[in-house]
């Protein structure tokens, strides 16, 4: 019983670190990542986007995109944080990354919110 309690406590404390997931992307579509804070993501986000804050992307990307050839689209509020995330991903070997800028830019590009 003690082992289960410890496991449950560890799981509960790790929940904030897990990515928030939107609807899965359609086959052939890029992985869309919202690099804003979880609070910003909860207010409004692209339907297919997952949430990985920009300052956590390098340590968490392999859980959602283990293939470094995966197509990845990034966005944030203004484009600054997605630019930082793009640089971090390129430094660890991801090559097919597109910084779309802001949520507004994503919506103008045809993406839908959730």
C-alpha cells in the first residue's frame, strides 16, 4: 500500500508538467505546439495544438515528437517565445520547424480555435 501511495503522490505532482493536448492532427499535418503558458492555452488555443511552454520545449519535445524530422509548427502570443522555442529545437536537431508567430496569425492562416 505504501508503494501505491508514493506512486500516486509522484503522479499528482507531475501532472502540471504534462503537455495539454488538443485534437490530434490529421494525417500528414504538422504537429502544432502552443508555447505559451498553460493559463494562456486554457483561455484559447488552436484546436490541434498541444501546450508545451517555450522554456520547457527542449526537455519535453521527445515525448510528443521523437522523430527529429517531424514537421512542427510553433506559435505564442507575439512570436517572440515561439522564436526562442524554434532556436531551442534546432539546437537539438529538429529541422522542419515553422514559427507561425501569434495565435492571431494562426487564425488568419486558417487554423481554428478550441
